[in-house]
């Protein structure tokens, strides 16, 4: 298997992003198959354990206290509430629970102790546990690791250049520092970003440079399309087109071959065909459940139907990278629609087998 390349320039990444689409898809899909089973998709469930009232000013976020959004704010959930939700997620096919808190940073004390207990509890259910709690010290990362945390999500969100236009209450370097603290523990790193926030293509490339340059590269990279929420400064932003999402996923896959690329926020706006192209381009993870943190997501039934159609299967937990496999066409994949319906024309009904008889007669 090829070496992972950590040195990338924005120009090189832009050149990949802007390739003719068929070339880009072919290259991304080829790399994807070398490193992953193309029919497996990791499924995570988000759980907002503390919602809203955040002191930060992230321009995209409905949970920032300073914006007047319509979300229901909630204090920290109890451990038993979290356990009940995690069990539901497991039953619906998720292998990972990602707990999000609307905090700027983690503070040592009873609330952090409660989160550690949540981590221990979900871990006992044989599920991967992820947290996204804001900035973290090295010691806090180690305590989370001891409790059994599998992944920590901390997004770079955009390029270093554009970051200050989106968030003023912390800096891009603060994000890198927290990711560094997570890396000092044995917790895996989940870090990605958002497209559709008014950034230029060079900012998308800049974000991917920052992620791909990390050594090791993040084990997972969520690619979110902005969910424009009424009340936030980005409420009126145009939705990103599916083509941009496909290009971003494919480019991420090419520059980070072993990473799990998560098709994250924004799926309610995407057709199944669009999502299928994202999976082909190398996305191999989704958030499942009808709610992300505060905004809607496709419901589990719809996603499972899409998986069935595409012949995709949820990935089992605790595989640090999925293994490549030879792909064999299964009967169910060849005949996804089951029996053919009757072939009808106004005033005329004919069964397929009758047609066969008719045509063999015609041949004499
Ligand atoms: N407060 C913590 C932090 O900022 O790291 C954790 C929770 S925060 C909601 C996690 C991530 O959700 C953000 O970094 C951002 O990438 C994503 N996010 C938030 N609002 C979003 C939106 N409206 N559309 C897309 N992604 C969003
Ligand atoms: C990530 O990259 N996306 C998730 C998760 N990590 C925490 C969050 C998406 C949030 C979308 C807006 C909302 O539902 O509040
Ligand atoms: Fe707070 Fe996180 Fe939302 Fe920023 S993204 S406002 S830090 S919850």
C-alpha cells in the first residue's frame, strides 16, 4: 500500500478539486478501493448532551447565545438519558455515538466528571464513543482516553485565512492546539469543516492542506454543508450545490486515503443519487438519526432504504480503518427492484412471459 503523503500545497489540491469530474471521480474511487471496503459505511449518531447558550460567535452556529435562533436550549443531560439514547442508536444500526456540547472549552469539575461517566457507560455498550466539547487540555484528553473515548471531534471548519471572518472568539491555532492535545492521548482525531460559508475554493484547499499535513492525518474528516439557520449571520447563504460536495469529498479522499470521510450536515438537501456519487467519490461515513445536533437529518428508515438500494452495509465498530475487499456482485444488488411490474399501455395489458411467447412465435 502506498505511503501517506503529508506535504501538499493549496495549488496542488486546487488542481485536484478542479479536474474534469469524471477524472476526479475515477481517481478518488480508485484510491478509496485501495484503502477501504467500498460497500461499508460507518454510521454515527449525534447526541446533543448540552444544547445552546454557547458564549462563542461562530457565524454558522445556531447554538451561539448571541444569535436569536429558534432552538430549544438544554442543560447537561443525565447519564441515564444518554444511556437510553445510545441504546436506541445501537438498535438502529449505529456503531458510534458522538456527544456534542455547546461549550467553548471543557472545565474540570462535576460536569466534566458526568461526561466521563457517559463515556464509560456507552463504552460498556460495545459502541465507539466520540465527544465534541470544545477546547481541551492535554490532561482532559488523557482523562477522556482513560474513560474509553474512541474519537474526539474538533473541526478546523475552514482555512486559517478565512477562519477570522467566521469566528472571532478564538483562533485557528487554538483549534490546532486542541487537536495536538488529543493526539498526545490514544484517542483518534476527527476533524473537518464546513463548505458553503462564503469561502473561496482556495479556502477549501487551505483547510485540506491543514488537515492533510497533520501527521498522522485525522482518522476521520467530516465534510459538512452549511445548514443555514434563521437568526445566524449565515441565515441567507445559498445552499452549496451537490457538485461542490462531490468535489470536496473526492479531493478529501485523494489527499487523505486512509481517513474515514464523513458525509455530514446537509444531507436533507441532497438527493439519493447525489449521496450515491459522494459514496462513490470516497465518503464512507454518515450521521444517522432524524436530528443532527439541533437541525434535521434524514430519518433512519430513509437511510436504511438508501443503503439497501446501493448495496451498502453499516460498518462494525472498532475497525481503525476498514479493510479493502474484492467486490462481488450479489443477487440483491443485481435485482434491487425485485419482480418486474406488468408492462402496460393504455387499453392494452401484457405480461412479460406472454411477450416472450409472442416474440418467439414471431421469430417462427
Ligand atoms: N462547541 C464545540 C465546538 O465548537 O468544537 C462542539 C460542538 S460544534 C456544534 C461542532 C461542529 O458542528 C462545528 O465545529 C461545526 O463544524 C459544526 N456545525 C455547527 N453548526 C453548523 C451548521 N449550521 N452547519 C454545518 N455544520 C455546523
Ligand atoms: C460535525 O462535523 N458535524 C456535526 C458533528 N461534527 C458534531 C455537527 C453538525 C451540526 C449541524 C447543525 C446543528 O444540527 O446544530
Ligand atoms: Fe459554540 Fe461550538 Fe457552536 Fe461555536 S460551534 S457557537 S463553539 S457550540
